[in-house]
């Protein structure tokens, strides 16, 4: 389900207030555009049906140089 522009604005406003992150009027159009894009991508992924035999993808776990086994 795609979010409407009004829903995107309401979510961005609520989320920025919830985490105490002021959103500059200069940055607002870009934030709204990016969030709309991210919401559309999430809707595509969430729209794919999963069957019981589907498995999650592997997870990349980075390690530091000191953890490399030689």
C-alpha cells in the first residue's frame, strides 16, 4: 500500500518530533521525497507473498582487523 503525500508528511513530522530531531524547512522537501521513495520500496517488498518454505537471507556481520583468523 503506497502512502499518500499527506500520510508521508504526518509520519515524518511525528517521527522527527518523537526522536527530538528538528527538521529544517530547507531540508524538509528532500526528507519527504526520500521517505516517500523508501516507503514505496517497502511497499513493494511487503507486497511479495512468502511461503512456509521461504527462508531469510544470510546476514552480513562485519568483523574488525583484530578478529581475522589467519
